[in-house]
C-alpha cells in the first residue's frame, strides 16, 4: 500500500510494529513495514510534472482535475483520493534504500556525505555530520511511503481500497490522536512466494589511503600535473584475495574516479588506475563505495559509478643527471673538471670553490613530499633531486636556504642527504604546497 502518516499522530511509526488496520468495516491486527520514502517522492514528482505538461490535452472522460481515475466497484472504505493518496504503481524491479522506520522528513543529500551511512533514520536524515534535512512545516504533509501489511487473520481487501492504521490500544482518556496512517492498497503480497522480492539495499563505504604515487604526467587539455596511477593501502588485509576486487571503482575526495587494476606486493596494497588522471597526494583517502542488497545470499558488491573518459597527457621526465666533464688530453694527461674545478687547479683556488656543488645552477626538482601534515594541509619535508651529485658532501650544505619557485613565499632549509644518489631532504617548517615535479632554488 502507499501510505501517509496522520499529522496529528504524535508517536513514531516503526517497521515491524503491529497496528489495528481498518479495511471497509473490518479491523484486524497487521504487522507493518515502511520503506521507499525517497523513491516514492521522486516517482510522485515525475508523475506530477507529466500531468502538468499534459493537463491542456487531458480531456479523458471520468477524470477530475487532479487526474484521478474513478474507483472500482469492489474498493472499500470510500475514496482514497480524498485522503490525498495518489494512484501509483509498485515496481518490483526498483531498488530501494533501506530505512529503519517511517521518515518524518525527507533527506536532501550532497553527493559525498550520503555515503557516510547506508540507512535512513526516523527523522529523515542519513547519519551524517551536518546533513541537510528538509523541514516539515505545519502546512506540509508527511512524506508518502510504501508499506507492507501482513494481516494476522485473513481479511477481504480489494485493490484500491482505503486502509486506516490505528493504535487503538492507546489510553482512551488520553488527549492524543489514535489514527496513525492512511493508505491505498496497490499490490498483492504473499509472504510465502514474494518474500525477498522487494529489492532493498544499504550503502557501504570502505576507506583506504594513497600510499604511493605513480609517475607524474602533464594533462594535455588543462596542463595540470596529474597521476594516472596510484598505489593504495589500509583497505585490504594481506591475506585478502584481490582478484574479487579487481575492476571495482574507487573515488577520491575531489570526485576523481578510477578502478582497481591489481594487487601490489603481498601486504594488501593495490594499484588504482585513473583514466582522467588524479591530483591526489600521498596520505589522501581513497573511497570504495558500493551497495549491498538485503536478500542477496551471495552478498555481492554492486556499484553504479562508471569510469570517465580518458584524458591523456605526457610524462614529466626527471632532470638529467650531471656527468663529469673531462678536459682535453695533453701530453698523455687528462685534466678532470669536477664541481667546476680543474684537477690541475692549485689547491688554494680549489678551496675557494669547494662550496659550489655539481648542480651549480642551484635548481632542483621535488620528487616526493613527506613528513607530518600540518593544519594547513601542507607537508613539512620535500625530497629534492638535481641540487647535488653523488660525489657532493651534502652535510656541508646543511642549513642552506631553499625556496620554491612556484610558491616563493615558502622557504625551507637543507636538512641532510636522502639516499646515495645526490638527493637531499629539505625541511619546510610552515609546510610546502608545491606539487611533485615543481622546482626549487638553493640560495647562496
């Protein structure tokens, strides 16, 4: 039945509760289950728009201004139209979001937050922080619901009949309305054959973390630095069989969509491909969102998201390593030029040039960001290549100032070497927002 709560009834309508249900002149006990508030609201809105569009051409005999059909001869309880109950058809193939009880108000959600919990609560809000909620004014009727009525004893109830649910066990002398809801019968339900046919689902969300970034690319259409591949962690256990999750869609905080391609290593890490690229950084969350149907014995994962079209780009190559430059061979002896100092330069002159590293231009490239995440969302450590060569003693340059070329206001100092290939660790006390692939400059 399609039902609506009586506005003056102060109690809640809980699924699974028993009500006194009146059909015609017969009143029997029935167990009532409520669902489909949001779906039925969309169905009614669509129907009203179609009726409004066709109202100028609707001259069918027997229809009143509201577009309602005349009652069948076998319907009981008077006109359900007078109770404000529309004529709707129930679609057995439609999906319905699970809800615990009758919703007093309809939720209005914004994309990401609606996945924070997979069920709807009685007050109409999905369990979310700051969730928006449609207000129920005195002039607005409670939302329509689908309701399953399981009568404890057989009762004659033709389709299209008006039904009234009551709590007649309420204290007679209490100053309270005992009529709980009214409804229109629209479909026959047999618990033996139709149990499980109603498709209700709950929303699930699992959160992982970007543990490592793939190679940087510059996207051709907007010139942004993106990654087409990232490596996630903190989502699966190391003993998880990843083959069942390959192909599932994942999403970032920015709404970028990719799919799981394979496992990565043996510790539960996984590889995610983004056809349109992603600007996610290390430590950002990765969301696996899906639906799970209540009556599915396999508990399969269902997703409605689809991958976006591919947005190609070109790879950003790291800077070429500086090579030793050998001078001309004269009289069988080769003069080696290293760090800008000739091997035959007098020792006194060499000492004056000792502070000049191989990367004499003083420009390097950020290859990775690490460290703690500050309140401003920035990381405190950048790994830079290109400032030094393998032969340089980076410890002699510790404390030298480094600035970001893209964001000159961000200043750091060299904190030491990183590995054995000339990379160095630069500490930014106020954090650095420059992306991987950006350039920095070492000040003299």
